[in-house]
């Protein structure tokens, strides 16, 4: 499995966008995993926020490092199969893409589309 990049890595986002335009089916898997990582990170953050503060280690630097730890932990969980959210998202996005392909094929083969193609050919 590919390592999930940091959500704040805009270079990785740009590469993913480029890959999505060239190979949308491969990008679906990466996007689903990345989304699951973000969701897990938010869950970990919420869990950590629910713990009462007041210990010896409750300063701002500790909070920063705990946030970084949560980010890496969420990415590792998602990378190893996560909680199943990525698979559900992949399945949903794949079904949506197939439906769009079918709709496009049906529309492209309709009598109106054929008449428009004929008009364009005669103008050329």
C-alpha cells in the first residue's frame, strides 16, 4: 500500500489531482484512503479533547506534538485497512463513475446527439 501523505501537503494534492485526470480509477483508492485518514484524525482529536486537562504535560507544545502524533497514527491506521470507511467510499465512487459512463454513452448514442454530429460534419 502507498503511504498516505500529510493532508496539508499541497504538492501531494496537486499530484493526486493530476493522477485523477489521467487515471481516475486509481485516484479513487488514494482519495478514499486519504479521506479515511482525515476522518480518523478528527476522531482521535475529538477523543483527546474529551480527556480532562490538568496533568503535568498539558502545555501548548505537548498539544502540538499530540496533534502530530494523532495525524501519524490516523495515517497508519488508514494505511493498514482502517475502519472500513475507505472501502465504502471506493465502492460508492466507483458506482457513481460507472453510472456517469453509462449515462454519457446513452446520451452520446441518442438521436439528438446523432443529429448534432451530422450537423457538425456538414459544416466542416
